């Protein structure tokens, strides 16, 4: 098998501000695996939060590519990945997810069936996706919410966590007024103290917010579980639920866990977490980093398993170099083959 890497820069249509940073662009590394005249593709994106820059991703993916190329075919390489033999022990989850994506893509193409069949779905899954509104003025948030609702979005995610919580509440009010029929998610990205959360969550519930992601500073899952036990809104763990063990610690103690392939290690790792959560009282949310369609597509194959779907990273880009999963009108759909 042959492998190749390419680095590109993904520019956002406009800067996205969250509680801890503002992002205008993100580097991405594309992995291509070729065998028998067919190609499979995967993407890993740089993330300051997870300590991965483009150069590090290239180095790690180059090592992983060499290991993949030693296999006779993509099926045996994918089996080795599922057995934990690929990539090398200690490789970041984002690297494992990109390698898995490329192999799944290629194996799906070689089988003549959609990759979704390899993952247990009878047909191409589809689901409404949230669309993220960054921290901005209430006026701009309201105008964007109105446009998104007109285009078909029924789930909007409002970023929060400014120095003055009243700013967040004003933004929620503006979004609610502009898109009265949309469901609202709230995401402070860990910006609130427990005392702030206890004071703000009832007010958010009154404004029609249906769930809140990671309201507390990550690092204290016990505090998050304690808040979830008393919250008037479902509490979804994100930064406190990176791995399978994190999800196991919180299963049945929070109302949701946000699974992102780049932080858990790929589709099969996400399926393990989904199996763990089933019947626990904790629902699955599928989230993503800002990425191209190539980076988002594998997660779309799991949307039928999730209560909340937030796979809009490709919709935030000024130009998406890949296509095929839709989303611009509020619904993402799995490709018949993983990427085109």
C-alpha cells in the first residue's frame, strides 16, 4: 500500500470566539492510503487545546503511515488498528482517528458498499445538526440565528462564558427571539464556577435552553456530576469526557457525553463509548472540531445513535475543500462511500 500526506490551512468564514480563545483558521493534515487503484482519505486538525500543531501531526502521521504501508491490504491494516496495534502506542487520538478514517474509506470502497454498512447501519444515516454561534453581540447573534432558522436549522448552539454572564443571557434572549422555534444548546466551554452555574442554569432554562455542555472548568468530574444531579437542564460532559475511562466515570451521573472522534480515537472508539452509555441514563452527543467535510464525515455515520448532533465544523469554513455530507440546510447525511 502507498501513503501520502498533505498539509493545508482551513480559513474560517469569520473568527469564532469561545470563552478561552478566538480562532480564525486551523491547519489540517490529510492522509491518503492507496491500494489497487483506490484511495482512502483521513484528516487530522491542529489543536492548541490538545497540544497538536501541524508539524507534530505530520511527524506522527508519517510514522503511522509507514506502519500502515507494511500491511498487505487495508483490511488487515484496519484489523490491526481495531486490535490496538496501529498506530503506535501513545499516539494521540486525533492521529488514530485520521488513520482509521482513511482505512475505513478505502475498505468501504473496496467492498462496494457504504462504510456505514461496516459500522452496522442498514442505510446511510442522517440527522439534524446544531449550528454554532460564537460569542458576539446580541444583535449579531440574533441576525445570524434568524438566517440559520430560515435555512432550516432547528438546533442552535450558543457559545457562552464571557466575563459578565449577563452578556451571555442577553445573547441567548436575542437568539431565542430571532429563532423562536429552534432548540438551543449552551456551551460555556468550562468557563463557569459551580456557584455561577447554579445561579445561571435556571435562568437559561427559563429562556428555552434545552441542554448545557461543560459548564464547569474541566478537571473535576465529581463537581460536574454533582451539578448535573441538581441542574434544571441536562448537563453534557465535553472537556471532562475525553476517553472511554472518562465516560465510564461519568456514565449515569451526567445527562450526556460529547464524543468527538478526534479526542476519543475514531469511530470504533466512539462505538465503544456509545455501548458503555447505552442504558446508563447518559445520552450520546456527537461533536467535532472545526474541520473540513473530510474530518467530519466519519462521525456522520454514527448520528443515528446520538441524542444531540453537533457536526457543523465544515460549515464554519470560508471554503470547504471536500464535499458530500451536506449540512448547509441543517441536516448532515452519511456518504454512500465515506468521502468523495
